[in-house]
């Protein structure tokens, strides 16, 4: 195990991907079209330079950055709807569409990183896996993979690492057979944010931004978990469909997340860590919800939580050397 950890490189665990790069002076509309066409949540943004000579990256433009910007426009005034202060013109679809077209021409340079959710971290494709995991343990969700010329050749995510760890559960030692309760997973109640299933989708995303979480639980009148809304549900959302954020959250999910697993994947305190990792890897999801015997959410277990269970201090000696640039 130790030998494998010390020899596995970043490039070994990620598939080939078509990388979408955005220009800093691209408009919001252009960026949305590029992200929607590629069905991705984020893309590296480069400065306007001669790309045949050099590339200077300003950071990732994340879909949540865009929604954060849209929310800042939608919530200017004091009209309270579902707990969210929506602008009065949000109730008029024609006016809403007109405003959408207005901010569609805004350059993304001013929007990059506005949500403060996905800071720019880049790693060498020759970097070692423990050093990458150590970075993800700090809450980073994805990193740009750089070649020796300083160009982005891929993007590595927490999901890539979880798929690898699922095949190598021995890294966790005896922890793999311990229960969720024994390890204390899903016990951070401050990360459990919920909305009612009749709330508007925009309210769910507003709650995410306010609580600095990437997903919220959707509950019914009895408090039972019936769905979830996450940043991933923005994937492929075109600018013309932003008005759908005003739909009830369940209607929004039917339109923009038809393949969503319903109800969400859940675990109980008696489930083992290996079972949790199996669920995450097999379903390709970013979290599982911990529920009680009635199905009411008690907490959420994220990919970051799973990676923080690995003790990497013995392997990580020079994390800084892995960072190609900040």
C-alpha cells in the first residue's frame, strides 16, 4: 500500500477529458454556452494573450459564480419570497428575460471566483497522489492539471480520487469496517441545510450561498428527505433558462436534473465506511445523506469528509512542490 501511494501519480487516476478554456473577456452568455455545450460546471479562464506562446490563468469560472452573480441582481430589493429577498421584477417573466439579456453581455473577468467556492489550485501531472489528496482534504474540490509548459492538460476532481480509493480500500485500514456512528461521519449539523419541496429553486441556491454549502436537502411537510439540490444541478443550464430558477424546486429538478437519483442516496449510523465509499463511487455522486429511521436528514457526508479520514502525514513531505502555480 505504501509503495503504491508513493508511486501513483495524478495522471494515473484521471481519464482523458476535453478541456474547455474560457477567455477572460468572454461574455457571460458566451461562457454559459461553452459550459452548457460541454456539460461541465467550471472551466479555467485565461488572460487575453497569444496562446501559442504563453497562457496566464486567472482562475476557474464556476457555474455557482454565475448563479451568485445572478442572485445578486435578483435580490436587490426588499420583496420577501420564500425567505429570499427577490427583486420585484422577478415576478414578471418578460421583464426578467429582458434583464437576463442585459447581464448576459457582462465580461466574466469580473465574475471569476465571486462565489469564493472553488479557488484556483493547479497541480503537476507528475505530482504524487498523496499530495493531491492532502490538497483535497483542505476542501478544494478540483484542480487544474498542468504540463511542464504550464498549460492546463486536464482537470482532476475529488470524484476521480474517490473512484481510485474505492478500488484500494486497504488505504483506510481498519476504518473501512467501522460504522458511520463510530467514525462520527455526518455529525456536523452546520452543513445540513434544507428547503421545503414547495420552495423556489432560486431559494435553494440562495441558501447554498448563504451557508457556504454545495447542496441542500429538500424535505416534505413531515421533514422527510425527498430530494436534494446541488451545484451540479446547474450543469448544462443555458442563459435562456435562468427564469426556471423561479419554479418550485421539484419542478426545476424535473426540467434540469431528470436523471437525478430520487430519493437521494442515504445511509444510517450503522452503515460502514466501506459501504459509504461504495455508494459514492458506484453512483458517481458527491455526497450521501445520513438519515434517521423515518428518513429525516441528520447530516451529510461529503467526498472531503471521506478523504479527511486518510492519514497522509507520513507520505506528504513537500506538498508545495506539487503546486505548479497559484
